[in-house]
C-alpha cells in the first residue's frame, strides 16, 4: 500500500500520524498524508477508523 498520492503530496501534504495494532498485537504508528487517508477511506481500504495521534500526545490505549 502506498502512503502518499504523489511527489508533491508526500513533500508538502499535511501529515497525519495513525496508530493501530499489527498482527502480533503490537502498537504501531504510521505517518500518512491527509489526502492518502481520505482516498483510502473512500476506497474502503481501511476497515476500521484508525486512531489519529497528534504530535506530543499519547493514545488512550497506551495509558
């Protein structure tokens, strides 16, 4: 899966940090662009809405 829509989006697009779980149950963070996230949600590539984490914040699942 690609995490950007194009070169200009990957360089200048608004970045969002998503947090979820991998197959082993470990918490993983993934930095994607806002445009990519919108397109992935439109195409139903994301089964459940991921938790968005702002810089400097922790997820409630980590507490």
